[in-house]
C-alpha cells in the first residue's frame, strides 16, 4: 500500500426535514455526522454498524452519488468539492459502486451486454468491436460466459446478477469501488463465491474497496481494516489479524460478542435500549444511553477519534489515557 487513495475529513451529510407546522423549527436528520478516516491504496476497508448508522450514506459520499453537507473529501490528494461536469465524468471512471440489489440497478428491458457497453460508449472508449471485446473479457473475469451478454436480468439467478453488477463496476477499470451490502441477500454458498471473487479481482487489478456490511464475519474475512459506525459517527478503526489487536469500544465489543465464531469474541455483551434517533441524537457520546460503562463525562462531552495503538483509533473517554500516551 502506497498511501491514502481516499481521505475523509469531518465528512457530514445532514438531510433537512419538512416542517410539520409554520411555527415548528425545521429538524435535521444527521445521517453522517463528521466522520474522518483514510483508505489506503490497495486496501479493503470494511465498514460495519447497525442499520441506520450511516454506513451506506458514507459510501455514497465517497463516490459522490450524494454531496456532503460539510467536511472535506479527497481522492488521490485532489479535493472532490465543487467539481465541474467534465471533472465529475472523469471521476466516474475511477470510482464505482456495487449495490445490494443488483436487479434494481439493471435495466430489465436491456441485455447484459448493453448494460456493460453503455458506460464505455459514454466515456468514448474504443470502437464497437473493442467495446464488445472488453464486455466479453469483463464477464469472464467475474466468472460468467461471454454468451451472457445476450441475456436479460430476469434470466439470471441472484448470484449471477450480482456478478453482472460487479462487472458493471469493473468495465471502466476503476481504482476504487464501494461494495454496499453486495452479498447480504445471497445464500451462504453464493456469498462465499462472491467474496472470493472480490478478493481475487482486488489482487489481480490492484483495486481498493470500501466494503460495507452488517455481517461481522464477512467483514472480518475480507477486510484489512474495519471501521465501526454508530449513529453517524466513526467510533473505532482497527486492523484485522494484527496480533493483540481487538475491539476496545464498548459498542464494538457488543457487536462482535453477538456473532458466533468470531475470534475476537471474549464474552457476550448485551446492549440495552434502542438506537437513538439521528434527528435528535444524545448529548456527549452518542452511545452513552446504551453503554454499561458510561460516566458523567460521557453524557456531556463528545469524545474524539484518537489513536491508541498501531493501526487502532477509538472514540471513547475510557481510553483517553492510552490515546494521550501514544506517539
């Protein structure tokens, strides 16, 4: 890995909600609330958290499907704010996304070949013969026969459609791909095949992934590092497989303890209560209403994400001494 390909600095996405009355103050949904992290070139960065924590919105921000409300985003050191139409078109060749439901992202009236060739036409890549060769090669790379180019989405299984979704992301030879819950709707055996395909493609093409999932076993299997989000904030980042590296944040411990056969699990931690609303988040640490270790400081002061060891960052007052002691 040769440096940060993607860097987010205090990245924020807030959605203003419609007023219910003339005198009512406009409310804001804080989908992503000031996350900062970097993804190294050639890395698979896993992103986990409960539903509604903001991980999918974060992925959409990184590929600029939605624009940030505040904060800075850099790709290869270049700021992505205020890009012209031409610059955004150029960026589309380098950053792509694979969605959870491939069927909804495929045109049911068009063949698979048309779907894969369209971006090549938009970006004026090659003549017709060259484009069809690229489509055939890309289908082969995702484990499908080139003959699938003449088929329609409804003729394919869920796993085959997901392979087409991956092929659609690959066809422009991007550098960075967001993979958003791409295996969550698949059978376990098909999940394994797709995960192995993604790892193989990442190694062969030198790709960089943001891999989003709620399945911690899957994230641990495929990722180099894992980021944990809670209520729009990044609460912990740690390396997978490093000796002595294990989750420290009470929320991360609870997530991992709930999943069987996770190596870093020590004992079952049960969380009380529900996830607070992103419209009205708690003061201080957002996790404090559910944290069994919360103190008065947690209830009043929001912790910052700080380094506590090699490749390990945490946002928790319990580890402030460790953070201050690192160099």
